[in-house]
C-alpha cells in the first residue's frame, strides 16, 4: 500500500497533462487575442507619385542669387565686415524707418545707377580720402548731423 499515494499523484499529473494537451490542441498554442493573427502574403508599402516640376515653387530668386554669389561669400568670410555687421549701432541704424524710406526713394536708386558715381567710387583718391581720420571725425560731429 505504500505505492498507492504515488499512483494517485501519478494519475493526477497524467490527468492534468492530458487536459493541457487537449486544451492547447483545440485553442492553439500559444494562446492569442483577437486581431493578433500574422500577415499572410507580402506587405503593401506606401507608394507616392514622384514630385513634378509644378510642385516646386521657388520664391525670392533674386535673394538666392545674391547669397550664392562670390561677392556675398567674400563678405561673409571677411572678419572686419562680420564684426561691423555684429555691431548693435549698425543694426539700430539699419532698423531706422528713415533709412528705409530713403532707400525706397526712386531718385536715390537712379543716382546709384549712374555710371559716373560708380567711376567716382572706384577712384583711389576717394578711397584715400575716406580713410582719412580727419574726415571720419568730421562725419562724427553732431553739428554735421543737424545740418
């Protein structure tokens, strides 16, 4: 009779094993929720049309031409000009509405377009005169600004 408890435990384990095998045979292993089925076949990927020439609209072509020019690149690489453009006083001067109004004047545009003015600014004597500290001091005089 010493084997009777071992037989009962063995039968209990056998019943549990047969029940588990039967359950998983009917329900499938591993158990899964609804909607967890795998994909059958190849995945359908998103396919968009190629962009057309009419899809690309460029604005400010003149501005792009300026910033892509060699002159602009040289200005951006010049440490003296970069320091001048970083000066808050220059930023304040450029923000002045009177300056914007002056540059909007067609007479000023016409004057800058004059070849004689371009020739005058190309003159080395004028460059030497503008480099003179006495002239810079004269332009800094508040009396001249009021005149």
